C-alpha cells in the first residue's frame, strides 16, 4: 500500500508525539473530580482462595472435586503407571552385577566413632545374604505370571511387577506382589526385558532375562 507524503508525516507525528503544522496543540484542562474515588487495594490471595473454596462447597462442586481426586489416587494405587522402556524378552541374556559401593565421605555413629572411611569399598553381600530371588514380570502377561509362580513361594522369591495391578494378582494367586515404582530397580540392574530374575552368587548378583518359549519356565 502506498503512503502519501502527508499521511506518512501524520503517522510519524502520531508515533513520535510531535505536533505537526496542521495539528492543533492539545492543552491540559482540569475538569475537576468526577464521581467518588477509592484507593486500589489488591485482595489477599488466601482470602480469594478461601472464598472460591467456600463457593465450591456451597454449590457442591468441592465434594465432586474431592471424589474425582480420590478416584484418581485409588486408580493409581490399584494400577501404578507402567515402567517405561521395558518389553518382553525375545532372547536369553545374563550378566553379573557387583553391588559394591564406594563410600564418598566418612560415616560416623552418634558418638563420632568411625564406621566407614571415605574411599572404602563395601559389598553388602559380605554382611547380608539375599535369601529371596527377585523376579521381574509384566503382570498383564499371563505367561510371565505363570513363569513367576513356578519359581517358588514367597519364602524363595519376591515377584516385582513393571506393569499391571498387584492387587488383582494378589487376589488371584493369594500371595504378595510388589511394583517397581518409577523403574528404580530395573534401572539399577540394567533390566530392559521381562521376565527377568536377580539372584546372589557369592559376592555378586546374577541378572537374567528369560525369553519364554512354549513349555519353558513352567
């Protein structure tokens, strides 16, 4: 669009605030006070929240929100979020895991007595034996559940799920099931596929991913 010289000048004048020759200078005029004036006061945030809660309570919406929240929490407890990045094993795989840790700084008891020095290497298996075999499964896969049940009872094994509902399996199998919350254990052991097991062998742990085949693991 073409802007004529006088239009361009008017535009510049409007932006810059200058008065062009053909413009009439504006003069400030005191018209007095019109109406009543009040100071600007911001509402206290807590008062605003409290008022909204009271309003929601009076309308019944608060009870509805509480019910929805309780239902979501119950659903998450009954069926935790699946551990990401875990799939069914398609080949057998096994490796060693050394649980030895290096102490970063001195550890002392409440009397100041040194328990472990910085730089010291400690293997928990030197003091405590792992009496239960850890079994990691997809609880939604019947074959993996059957594999876990065939490995032994609660005294011999601890079944840890990466997917599914522990409560449903507890009810169906009358034994305890656990869940790898946020995938902390599978990440620690490097497990990427299920079913998998972790068991002690001397001063190390043996981690195994087991590819299920017909008749295997039963």
